[in-house]
């Protein structure tokens, strides 16, 4: 890695710097950028290894439940994802989904729920998933159709979820469903649904350009104990958004990791490639490209770690997280595309580092809120702040 100076920024404390250096050495020794064999098995193996070596402890909150700290340290989560993403998209995915899948339990779970599920997640013995999106309800959460009705000591779930990461390998799912306390987003609730419950099935496995476990889920009269309700009835939207505020920022960090790797690969190519009696880096057109790439990386890093720092200070980060996610994913796409161009024909050869990055980055501009949704969030936050200022 060519640049570590960002670790000196005031967003970080010594524990963050020490953790990143330790993780960098661990990843270099243990992470294979070319996972072989069955994808599901590779993902399970990564989760077990990350858990056994203590890295998943950062993804849950509460030392009593296996967490590294009493609360999730957002800066630590982002540094973890950025560092792993530079080495392997699948390793970043394995770590990130442990956090997203269990984040709602960290934030809103009862003591019993935390003891049962978080300890297993932190140790890498259980794989969670976050089940929010539906075939006709992605970014528009209020249009959710999956339903849950109370029946005695249970809730009965009916409906479908899709684009669910860890779908097919998860041991339990945090599922959001309409319980009807109020119209729209105010009538949703969250449930912990174990994968072996009758009435739950994997309806379809989904293949995407950057492979990771992904599935469509189906619930048909699936009875979930009322004790598995997360938070209060009707608070599902709040549960989902608070979880996404943490892990949307970490998506920005993963994109940043991809962009840093692409910049490094671009620099390696530019300084070693001979062309017309010079190095590629000697040409001004190449220098201009590298300058844009480096600026994009630092812009993304500043917004990402500002949002992470703000959350760790207890501030509302809905707008800041949206800015970080939008900017980091969009600029990473540009940095990676530039790296492919610098590598020329080699850059589009299957499994070349920049070719893998090109496939990895595309989904990040869509999941956990597409760029267009982030734009709406930022605009609403900006307008609201302006109107409040004018009314004061």
C-alpha cells in the first residue's frame, strides 16, 4: 500500500491506528485474493477465520456479548472494511455482512437476544443476514408487502425478500415485515427468523458479476416466536434506518478500499510500463489521470471518516453517511475505470486485479441505497437545515 498518511488524520485514535497496522499484516498473511472452490464454503471459511482471530468482535456492540467495545466503533468498522477490501472483496463481504446482519440486534435486541445471537456472530460460529428488500420494494421501504400477523405466542410471516446477502448460508435473518400499526413506513416491524423454521425457504439463488452468496427468500405461514420481535411493534423502519446509518458508512469504506487498491495498481503500471522510450508515468496525460485518481481517493476518505467520526461522537449522520456512500462509490468507479485504462488490454483479462475491482465496485453504487436515493436524502437534509435556519 503506497499511502498510509491518512491514519495520522485527527479522526482516528491510537487504538484505530494500531488495529489497522495489525489487520494489514494479518490480511497479507491469511487472505487469498483468489478464493477457490465453492463460493458458499469459501465465505463460511472466511467467517470462521475472521471470528477465530478476533476481527468479528468489532462488528457487534457489547463486551458482554462478545463485542470488542461496549458500542460499535464506526471508525474501526470502516478501517476494517477498507483494509480487507484492498485485499479481497469476498473477505470484506464476509466481515461486513456479519455486522449488517446482526446490527439491528446490537441496537435494539433484548439481553436474551444479544446473548443468544451476538456471541455466536462475534465468534464466527453463526452467519446472519439483513432481509429488507423485496421484488417490488427496494429503496421505497414504505411499499413493503411482506406481512406478519400476531397469532397467540407467534407472528406468522408471509411474503418474499430478494437481493439478500448471505441468503442461503445464513443461520438467521433479521426480517422486516408489515405489521400494520400505521400506514406506510410506520407500520413495519423487525424479527429474528432462524433459517430452519418451517414455512421459510430459499426460493432462488442469485448470481451476480462479483460473486457472493445472494438469494430470494420466501415465507409461507412461517411462525416466528413473539420473543423474536426486535424492538417495539411498528418500529421496524427506525430499526432498519439506524442499522443502515452505521453500515452505509462502512460501504463507503469498502469502496474506498477498492479505490486505494486501484490507485496502487495504476501507479505500479505507470511506473513500470515502457512506452516510446519513456515510462508511462512520464507522460503528462498519465500524470493528470493519476492526479484525479489520488484526489478522488482522498475526497472519499475524508467524507467517509468524517461520517464515521460523527457517529462515534453521537451525532446524527443520516446526511453525512449518504454523502460518504454516494461520493465514495461513485468516485471509486472512476478510479477503477482509470486503472483499467492504464493497464490496457491486461486490465480486462479475467481475474486481473483491476478487472476484479471493476466487477466488485459496480454493485456498491446500488445496494444499501442507490446513488439516486442518497441524492434524495442529501437534498432533504439540506433543505430541512435551510428551512430551520430561516425559521429561527
